[in-house]
């Protein structure tokens, strides 16, 4: 049993163990602080939110999304390097946040081919 941070840490541990680059992403979902992952597959980055796929109604809806798709219901906090010197730091930020612009490894893209 875990909240989103536990899911993100478990996903990073498992994926890093098998050689897949995986980092944490911080932001908001449903107006609450939220954490998920960014993963690198075949040299392209994607968002992966295992927390929001852990229910009886949705399967793989949040596996390997691009920035636009995850942004439909997640607010992504900025990279710390983008806000340093602005005078005000947000409550949450990301140390590393790659651009996720591909849908090549999206679960539904792969399953439909």
C-alpha cells in the first residue's frame, strides 16, 4: 500500500534495475501534490504514472505519455534551473525534467500496430 510517491519510487527502482532510465516528476493531479515518473525508452522520454493506473477502470492509460497528454490532467512543476533567480521558488519543482514529445512507446500506440 502506498501513495503516489511510493509508486514512483518503486517504479524507478524496478526500471533502473533492468537498465531503463527512470526519474521522478513532481507536480499536481486533481489539485493535490502528485509524483510520477519519466522513463527513457529507445532514446525517447515519456511520462509514466503508475498510481493513476492502479484502479479497476483504467489500464495503461498513463504508460508512456508525451508532455501534452500528461498535461491534460497533471500540472508539471518546472525544473529548478528554470526558477532559480526568479525570487520565489515553488513548493515543488523538478531537478531533472526531460522533454517528453514522442508517442512511439505509448501503450496504445504499440498495441494498435
